[in-house]
C-alpha cells in the first residue's frame, strides 16, 4: 500500500497513475474535498495523515514547503521501516535535517523533487531527481522509476536533489521574467504581444544555453563573442525605449547595474558572460 499526503495537482496525478498500475493508495489532504475527488479513481480517503499512513510501506509527500512537510510528518508519525519519499520543493537544510532525524528512527527519508506538471504526474513522464547514500538510492530506484519519464541520480550528497531543484526553478523564473521583460519592451515600442512572440519562430536562444554555461564555468571570458561593453550599450537602448513609454522592466535594471560594476572594474572588453565570474 502507498500513501499520498498532499493531493494538489501533482499529488492527484501521482495517485491516478498509481491506481492505473493497480496499487492500493491511501490519500490525505489538508483540504479534504481535494482528496475526496480521488475516490472515483479508487483511492481510499482519510481524514487524518496518521490514519492514511497506517500499515503502508511507502509515503509520498507533495506539500508546499519545509514547514508543511515537518508539520504533516509530525502528525502522520510514520513507523520504523517506512519509506518516506518527499517530492516537495524544500530547502537543502530541511532535507539534511529530516534525513538524519528519520534515519535515527529507522525510517528512510529520501528527497525526490520533480520537474513535472500535473499531466506528467498522471502519465509518469517528466523528470525526477534523487540523491543520497548509495544503498538507499539503489533500493529506491525501482520504486521511483515507474513514476517518471527520467530518474536522475545526482550522487551521494543527500541534499543535492533539493539544490538542483531550486537551481532549476530559478532558471525557469528568470526565463519567464525575461519573457515578461521582452513583452514589456515590445509594448514600449508599439509591437503587439502576439506579434512579438513570433520572434521565437525564427530565433531559438535555448540552443545557446549549453555553450553559455560552459563558457561561464570554464571562465572563457578573454575571447568574447559579445563584449560586455556592447551588451551594456544594448541594455541602455532597451531601457531608454521602456523609459520613454513609462514602462517598468523587471530584470534589466539589475542586470545593467551588474554590468556597470564590472565595466568599472575593467571587464568591458571581456565576453559578457563575465557577469558570472564571482560564482565560478
């Protein structure tokens, strides 16, 4: 038997996927109505987390944050021998603390965050991350692999999966904010949003991510493909267009400030990826 604690969009998707594979699934959610909807899929709904985890071998958590994870696990009180798979996005410190605390109680806690949407969870596609001591991870893989399209093992560091999940989410946030800034700039220049979006029918910046991060991590700043001073000039033109239309940009002002600081330090003729020099 499997318990799902947290039946939001991802938890509901995982529940339905487990049921399709013939698993007996206990579900609990702080808002009971969300869990109740899964009765139609054959899940057993419980009023309390403690009742939901009784007699189960595996618990899967899909909760909001560290505080929610700790609160629900305190209420559930899993017993010795139970596996606790935490798919929540949490802090690295929280993962380290819980791993140590539950190990002392004979409970295996493994953080396994995901890059998935609800459809991925329901269809067992998308990406799941794991990390931790080798015997634990090897035992966990057969249980987790059917839940995902790709299971990525990040090594022995117990909080590596948490770290990589946060890094990935930051990149997605920055990418989305960049799109928002682009649309703001388009509006400032009287380009309709739908028309601005057609840029990506011809221009795919995603293909350059690997090369850019490689240049950064290997500190290949001396042979520029785009000098920092020229990138700053373009940023100045963008900001001027936005200012003229009295439209605020989100990312560009902070990036421009970083560029100005490095140019003042003498890096103007280096590749603009030098903005990462203090972190590699």
